[in-house]
C-alpha cells in the first residue's frame, strides 16, 4: 500500500512524512476496500442518475422592483453619475 500512497502523493504534488504515509495508507486501504464491496453490488436494473434525489428547477418570474435605498449604495462608489456608478471605459 505504501507504493500507492507514494504514487498518489506524487500525483498531488504532496510531500508526506513517513508518519503521514502510514496514516493515509490506512485510510486509502479502507476506501479501496469499501469500493471493492460496492463493485460486488448487482446494479443491472438500476438506472443511471446524476443526483441521489430527484431535482427540478424552481423558476420564478423576473420582476423589476425599484430599490428603496439607492443613496447608501451609491455612497460606496468612487464616482456616481445619474444614479449610476461611473467606471473607466474598458471596451473601445
């Protein structure tokens, strides 16, 4: 297992001490053992999914709502013109 930890550490550009290699080696071994158990499961009648629970987009109608506190917001900008922030031109 040490060889696997060394390889993964090299791929991730991690410098590990011998103590860390022992610790992560045990954790990696547990993860791989669990993955082996999962590979034995019969999934022939299980449809592929992208999420564990069904998801739906919840959309709302866009509405224009006037801002009630414009002055304190505009006070944060360095320069204001006609109730808008004035910024340097970036597109020719």
